[in-house]
């Protein structure tokens, strides 16, 4: 039986979906703007420890 799809890693999560990564591209900046507009408490994932 294959292993489960989601194998969590804080580092991978931050480097894929983190604030700096989102800010780096025009589409990522659009995502941040949209989340600000919506009033999200958390714009992107928390940084990796």
C-alpha cells in the first residue's frame, strides 16, 4: 500500500507558500492583496522554525 499523499514539512511549506515567495511574483502579490481585501487574519503560512 502506498504512503499517504501529505507528508508535512514546515520548511517546504514556508518555501512554497511563504510571504517572501508570494511577494516575489505578480500573481503572488495578487494573492496577498486578495487575502488583505477579504480580511484574512493570516495572509500566508507562518514561517518555519
